[in-house]
C-alpha cells in the first residue's frame, strides 16, 4: 500500500511540472515529450506513442495539436503513402532549444 501512496506524490509532482510547462512554454507534457522524441529523427505516430507510453488515439490528438501550433510537419512515407511521418518544423526546433535553455525544474519528491 505504501507504493500506491507514493504514486500519489509522483502524480502530484507530474501535475505541478505540467502546469509549469503549460504556463511557460504553452505545451502539455505529452506535447513536450513528443517534441523530445522527434528531436533526433523523424518517426511515425505508432513509434511516437510507444516511445512516450501513451495510446495511439491520444498520440493522434497530441500530433494534431503540435501540427496546429506549427511545431511539427507531416509527410507521407516514401514506401507507403498511407504512412504518415512526423518531424520537427523549424519552429519546433526553436521550441526544443527553448526547453533546453530554460529547463523547467522537476519538483522534488518527498
């Protein structure tokens, strides 16, 4: 039961962290994690969902939001035109740089 109570504190810390992200960078935690996942190379939505650890439907909403903000770009797969590939836009690269330069602090866990 102690582990369950500890999880409560972890969730609270994540909530505080995400609130800071939203206020300072106008990003949800999942949006920031997706940008980080795309920093090194492009990926499809399934790869992103698996890397971040969220459902495919949630990932679709995150990608839609990032695309609407102009932070990512979508292209068709070379071998399969039904496959969407996502990468950072120039604005997305600037946002990642901003996140690296002004890193929000992670709350300390008790």
